[in-house]
C-alpha cells in the first residue's frame, strides 16, 4: 500500500541543555570524521548496529576509508542460513492467510550461529581495528570487547516501503531477501529488532539518524537521553500519513496538507504507534525517529496503569477518514468494506496480541448524503449473508448486500460506538475522526473484511482503480460476528454527549459509552481559552475539529507547549497535568479528546 507523508507543522520544538544540544554532530563527513577520531584516540572496535533498511556497508566503508586501516566485519555473517531462519519464523508466520502470531520472547541471538559469534569475537580481540556493522552488530556477547557502540535507527514507513517493493534485506542477507513474507517482519523480525533496540538504549554510545540517504546525525548518548526525556514533557506531534484506495475521497485537496502525488485519500493516520516524529531541539535541523522510541518513557507517556497492564504498547490510534466527493457517487464507490474488529480475548487467543480493537466514528464534517453502515438489519438472515460472502470471495458482486446492513444518516457531532464484532463501515460523504485502540506494539492492523463490493483496488502506479480486489478474512469474521441488530445498535451504540463541566468561558461534554469500551470520547468547547487536565494518569489524544489553530500549554510550566492545527492530533502525555487551550485564530473551537477510562 503506497504511503505519503505530510510534515507540515509536524516539528516538536523542545529545549534541552546547550551542552547536549551542541554535542550533536550533523552531516555525513562530520559524523564519519567524529567516529574516526574515536579510533585515533584508541578505540579498536566500532559497532554500527540498528534497524532494518539502513545501508550499513556504505557507512562502514566510509569510516574505514577515513581510518585508513580497518577490518570490515558484516554482521550478516553471524546469522543462521535463510532456510533455518524461515523455519524459526514459521510458528509466527502461521498458515493463516491474513495474520500471524507474535514472537513474544525471541531475541536476535536465537537466529545466530554460536560458532560465528565466537569467530567474530576472536576478530574483535585480535588487536586490529574492526568495524562490525548491521542489525545485531552489538549483541550482549560483544559488550566487553566493543569500544564504540552506535545504533542507527529507521522509521516504520521506510521499512514497509522497502519490504513491499522487494528492496529489504532481512537477517543474514547481503542482498534484498527474495520471497520475504511480510508476516516475518510484522510478527517475528520486528520483535527481535525491538528487543535489540531496547538493549541498545542502555548500551549505545551514540544514536545515529540516517533518514536521508546521504546524511547522518550523530547524537551522543547523554544528548539522546535528554532529548527523549524532555520530549515526553511536551505535547507531541506526529507526521501524518496518507494512502489512496478504492473508497478514497478528495477533501484533502482543500486542506493544504502539502502532500504531492496523492491521487485520493482513503487512509489518513494522524496519530499512532507506527508514525514517525520530528524533533527540533535547536540543532541544524530536526531529527526524525519512530514515535515508539518515546515508549522508553512509557509511564510518563501513557500513564502508570497502561504502562503496567500493556508494557511497551502505545494503545490508541487516530485516523481521519476522508469522504467528500465533488459529484454524487454510488455507495459501492465511497463506502469502506463491510468489516468487524476483534476483541482482546480474540487477538490474544489467535495472534498473541495484548489488546483488541475498540473503535469509534466521530463525524467531524457531514456533507450531502453523509451516512454510516453499522449493524445488521433486524430482519436480516445472517446465515444467508455469510453464505453470500463465502460464495462471493469479493470477486462476485452481492447484488442485495444493502438488504443485510443497517444504514444511518450522519450529522456533525454524531458518535458511533463500534465494539468488537459489530459489522460496520464508513459510508462516505462525511469526514470521520476514527478513534481506535491499537492492538499491537508495531501497529499491526486488525480488521476482518467480509465484503468490499467486488470492486477493483487502487493501483498507485497507474493512478486508477484497476488493481486486484481486496482479500477478505471470512473465517475470522464469522468467528467474531456478534450479530448486532439495527434496533440494538440504535439503543446502545448511537452515542450522545452529556455536559460534565460548564463555565462561562468553556464547557466539556462526554459521550455516553458502552461497558466494553476502554476509553472515553470527550469534547472541549470554547471561544478564547479553556482548561483541562491529564490528572497525571490519562494520556490525551487531542484533536481540534472546529478551529484553525490552538495552542496547548502547561499551566505549571508555560514553556511546555505546542500548537495544533485543525484535524491534527497532539499526543498529550499522561504526566502533563493541568493545561490550557488557547484559540489562536478566533471563532468557536471544538477539540475532541480520546482518553482511557481507568487511570
């Protein structure tokens, strides 16, 4: 799936000490020279570890050339054969065509050769200058013989794109891995890479940013620690991502996101674990890194309860589902697939994930014909629906599909609660602020598609809807269907707000909830200034839906602040405490807040 990004107003501007700010080195040549200086000062072994998708050989060769006399030791020589790694990953890849099972405990050393590790260590203790490079270059076994340890990071979208285009070299491979199963990355390799990164947070001497191919940023460990511990004291911006698709629409063209090449907007994620962040700490430029790096400070970011209950998990997602079309379109063009989401028990039993997907649709804008599909009609024959979906396999159209699925007219401010097992789909002609729980540490999507109108998918090369129809997940869909009917949906899932705080300057309302939903959806309404609080325990996913620009500012430390545009999300850390929201442009403001119920 092609991914586009918007970095407009995405910088996180933070203040760190002058000493650490000035210690960061920008530029390829300067970084290579700084590492070479470490060797000149007596460092015999330099380790360049990191995530997938980095040209480690290019960095290592540049450093060797600067040093003049060094042995290059590629870490890919440490690994078992590709066939052995495939066998190791098989329990996590599984036979399920759509999903895998999380490698909950595996580490990189599991797929390395003990003999190769011993041989590499012998080379590193020979007295020669050695540069060992690639994922796994600085495993614990080498800690006592490596003088300089670097960690080169990469972002989720860049790795995904390399994987989908066949350019990604996996563990032990010098060249792009042929026939690499995407589930190997999402369910096994990712987790081994993450555990190695978690170790390197403490072991590394330098964090290295290599977002741009010909550029490096060398961040000394002390500076990195201050950057990250400071970041989670501020409201955090993430870089939005956009993807075209068969139900993609065109409101984004009027929103001035600065996205080039996007032909329609089906998937627009504005906050979540797999996005990247830009950090402006006063250096030569902002540095880029995965949002999940902030989970080093999980208790401060997500709160004590979530930190303890779901270690390492960033539990909330925000999407913005575009739905505006300049001309009237049939439902089969503008609707999402008919789909359901799994419960926590289901993802734990089937995929070893910690949290199910509990969703809400907040209607941020409603256009002519705004509507949402949710629940089965009271008289629908659900067994017949399942039979037709099985027969169709999303290849043969189901002509009477509307006879089964209930449809609801939407207006701005409506909130649809979508607990697991509820058949649903955005029906088009509306802008949906889609708020979800995130089941996976790496942001794996869990939607069980049952019918997508047998329509072609999007071909981004041709910029036309001429791709193969989407694959369905009928077995999981049948397993999770709760057969929720139209009348039950009306009484239980069409939510309305109640005012929970009123002042002459602002008021806060909260939408009625359902017992299984783990988070609240609230709104703050005001004209000039409003106040709210994380209470030291609730992370706030904060999105202005009626506004031009607002500032969120700490009441106890006003220097801790961030601006936020309409339809952008700030992640306000649980530890942020009391804050005020200032309207920067005039007019009325509505900000939507998603936050956990329990703290």
